[in-house]
């Protein structure tokens, strides 16, 4: 007979999205299981660019330094001309600013990033169940019952919620019959992790930029002995992914016979698609990451968007399990689907530029720091403000502050952890919001616990005395209200599961 068990959240898939969700739920004390059908972790480099916004999230999840240590900065590009000469150029390193502390062009092979995430999960007392596959599920009013197959047999897991973080071919999305419209982009590419003789590993070697038929790139993968090969290949026909086949592909495109592929650790020839799921939620079941959107790797957005989906969903699942209204979970799709839609447009546009002009300018938009949710249902603006200033829904910037005891503080330091943060800026003594579980309240100003001596917070947030800023657990501004609108803030807090705790219960 099948074994049966129960949990609050069942996460299907332990890629970057599933692992991020697992960490977020673990640090909130939510009971969950994370299952992965592979027997061992996936070993390919795939998504190797970690964007500044994701670096901020990694700070909050307490893994950023380990992720940087696992990888490094992108090497300079070496562009070869047809006569064999070359020119090196590096993206200028942007200096971090007090409001944007991470601007590193960070490169970490995906399997190393995922390794760091699994380590963090273990620290929080959880682990991935490998060789465990979701093979079916039924949804009832109050729960989802999932059928799972592993070496020990079949198991029925009853969960309050199921999250399909199960990649582009998502079993969960298919089983729910969620449509996945979009298009195949008419580009097929090889990507492979290889050991190569004949190339230095201090630059990203690039041949044939501007000509899709000749293009081939070899990027040294930081902290490994491997290079990642990327190159377009014809849409039809077999591609020889053996060491000899890839050596020949390189020779044909570079006119160099001294570059020898000794070993292929992972290789794939894939067709580029741009597709977006029709919906992200069906009752108690959600899809997240590549299960909800796939797109070309141009712009390096997929891994990052997947992590940010999970980071958006985690706190909402925890809040609803803790008693917040179920409608909070509808904001996951409301907020994340338009982001994916725009990202599909961006990556397809970059691919088009690559096809037509042979290069693509990756502007500031690929850093994902400008993304946010202004104008959506979790954004409350109730203070007289200039429209050019930061608004509810925007990313909450960092700022350098001082603690009342004289120590240096950062706004991100106040936000770090699973809680909400409320900042009262020179707010009148008599106005305040009562303390409650999961909400940290700080008063900024001469009479407060935090000082903004340089005015950095005032400037970054566009604050006036009497303003209150509520920062969500995922680092976006939830509300900006002035002191006359505190009742509206109280109402907002109730809606996100932060009702006031009194001796008689919550109010
Ligand atoms: C060549 C290439 C280059 C890329 N470059 C970048 C880049 O520079 N930057 C970037 O951000 N992104 C990049 N990406 C995209 C990135 O790799 C993906 O967006 C990312 O892996 C998505 O993470 P995920 O967790 O959503 O899905 P996945 O990583 O696909 O993980 C899903 C997991 O679910 C498991 N699973 C599936 N079905 C089941 C089941 N029924 N039961 C249990 N487990 C199941 C799978 O085995 C898998 O491990 C690139 C991708 C490719 C192919």
C-alpha cells in the first residue's frame, strides 16, 4: 500500500526556483518538502550571470558572499577578427552606490550557485529529496494530494499548496492544462561545458560576432577548469556533441586547429523559445520559474527571474498559511506575470539584435534593479508626493544610516530577514503603529532609534517629516503614507496577515 504523509507546501523541482523557495519557507518555519526527480544535482553551467537584483536577494537569504566566492567577475571579451587578430574589452565595472550596493557583473556556473543554495537549505534544517518524482496530483477544497515515486515506492503527500518549480517542460503545468503560448524563435544553439587545450582562461573568446553562421564563444567558467561553449547551429540535422565533433565545430568557425576539446562534461543543442504561461495559479497550485516562462538566454534573465518568482511567492504562502487572506496569493501572478512578459520582450529583442547586427547592447534593464510592482494591488500610496519620487511598489533602495548607539547601519540591514519593516520618518511622537509579530518598526530622527544624519534615506525615499514607509519582506515598498493616513496603513497590514496581536487574540 502507498505511504501517506502531510506537509504545508510541496515543492516539485530543486532547480534555482525550488531551492530559493525552500530556503525562504525554511527560514519562516513553514513545513515543506522539496522533491527532485534527478538522482543527483544537475551538473551543467547553464545560467551563469547573477544580476544585481538577485545579488540583493542573496544578501537577504545570507548566501551572497558564498555565491561570489563560488564564482567571480565576468572576464573581458576577446573579439577575434577574421585575420586572427583580436581586441579585448571589458564592460566597465560600475561602482556600487549607497542605494545600489551590488553592481557586480557576477558569473557563477549554475550548478555552483545551486550548490550554495543547497548548503543554505541544509543550515536551515531541510534537504532536497532526490530521485523522487511527482507523477500525479488531485486538488480538493482544502488541500492537494500528490502522488510521488521514489526508490522506496509510491507515496501520497497531502499538502496545503503545491508549487511546480519543475522547469520549462513542467509536469505540473501540463497536468493542469495551463496553456503556454509563444513562439519558437528559429534559432538553435549548442551549449556545452568542456575541457579545452589551446586557450587562455582569462578572457571570453568570441569569434564571428555579427555572423550567426560563424559565431562561436568560449567562456572560461570561474572556479572550474571548464569553458562554456555557446554557438548557433543549423535548425535541422544532428549536432555532434562529442569532443571530436565540438573540436571540429570550433575549427570550422575559428580557422584554428590548435583548440582541442579534451572532454565534454555536459552538452545540449536546444531551440530557443519565448513562451509565457496563461496563468500562474490554479486553486492551491502554483507554477514558478521556467515552468511559467521560457525565453532565449540573451540578457541572462531566466535564472534570475526564476529566483525572483520564488522570492515573491515564499512570503505570501507563509502569510496565508499563517492566517492572511487567500487573495494575497493572487498577487503572485498579478506581480510576476507582467515582469516575465516584459522579460520575454527584452530577451527576444536582444536576440534579434544579435541576429541582425551581430551584437547586443545589454543596458541597465538587464540588471533588474528597476523592476517593481507600482500601481498594483499591494502598493498603497497615501502621502502627498511628487510623482517623480519613489512610490509604493518600487524596489526599496539601500541607504547608509546610523544606529542610535553610534554604529553604522544599512537600510538593507534593517530589512534583512523574513519580516516586514516600517520606517517612521520624523513621525510625531503620538502617532505610531502598534508592535506585532513579523513587523519591525523603526523611528528615524533625533528622537528615534535610527539616525539619518547624511539625509541618505530621506533622499533615496523622497521622505518628508511625518511619512511612514512600509517595506515588504521581499524588499519592495508596500506603502508610503503620511501620519494622517495611519488607519489606511493599519488596514493594509491586516490584509497581508499582520493583524495586531492583543491579549484577546488578533485584531
Ligand atoms: C544555455 C543556457 C544559458 C542560460 N544562461 C542564463 C543566464 O546567463 N542567466 C540566467 O538568468 N539564466 C540563464 N539560463 C536559464 C536558466 O538556466 C533557467 O532559467 C533556470 O534553470 C530556471 O530555473 P528553474 O528552477 O525554474 O528550472 P530548472 O533549473 O529547469 O529546474 C527544474 C527542476 O525540476 C525537476 N523536475 C521536473 N519535473 C519533475 C517532477 N515531475 N518531479 C520532480 N522533479 C521534477 C527537474 O529535474 C529540474 O531539476 C540559461 C539557460 C540555458 C539553457
